[in-house]
C-alpha cells in the first residue's frame, strides 16, 4: 500500500513538473486549440469572415448568427460583446452561453484527450524522443488543457449569470432601438439554442 502511494505521488509530481516546465508553450498554443474546436464545430461549409474577425478579437461585424455560434461553440466568455450587442442580444448571448456550457465543456475535454492520443501516436512513430517522455507529455498536455477548460467554464458561468442583468442593461442603454427590433429574431434563436444545448452532446 505504501509503495503504491509513493508511485502515485511520484507520478503526480512528474505530471506537475511537466505542466510547470511546459506551461508557457501550452498557454501560447491554447487560443489555437480553442479556435480549432470552434471552427470544427461550425455548421458552415467554410469559416466566414465574421468568424475570422471574431477570432481576431474584432466584433465590428457581429450579427445574430455569429452571436449564437460563439455562445454555442466557444468555451470562453466574451466580455467584448457587451457593448456591441443590444439589450436583447446580450440577454440571448448569456442565456445561450449558460445552456450550452455543459456540452461545450464536454466537447473541449474530448478534444484535449485527442491531443493526448496524438502525442502517443507521435511517440510510437518518432525515434528522436523517447516513448517515455512522449507518454508523460501526452498526459500533461491534455491534463493542462482540461484544467484550463474547467477554469474558463467556471469563470464563464459566473460571468454569464452576472451579465444576464448588467449586460442586458448596458446593451439597452447603448442600443435602445435595436433592443426592440432584435427581439423577434433572437427569440427564434434562443429556441434553436435550447435544441443545440442537448444535441451537441451527440454530434458536433
């Protein structure tokens, strides 16, 4: 029993060391990973200029389609949308984000595990690195990203709860007319997003 505990402790320490030593590289790669998950989940045949601008941090071309796409696919909470969206747009984004959060977290963790499988395959095919070091890296990488995903999800959950009220007020003050004119289309979008919140557990 004592030997088993020691082995588990050593294993955990090794994983933590790899995470700490490779943290900068993993953090720098993380936006690429999340963008890939987002675009892979797009129902469009190819990434539109709206999605590309959104990934670059620009929301000047924000529309209802992109609003729901981001809320349903991207794990990160986008504070930058608040002033761009009307009051009803903010309400729809936050409702959609909260409803779709479980499926997004599930799919992102699937992608993280896929990264680990990729490194395992690389370990078998490349002779430059030992299979042992690659196998450790194949555990550390997805574990790091899973932890980051959970952090993003927790922050996003509380942010969306908070902005259900404050985001709607800010959007109403910035775009009072659009708050009313956007409402019919956004009601339809929210009905669809309820469906996707369940469906995305089964297909992406």
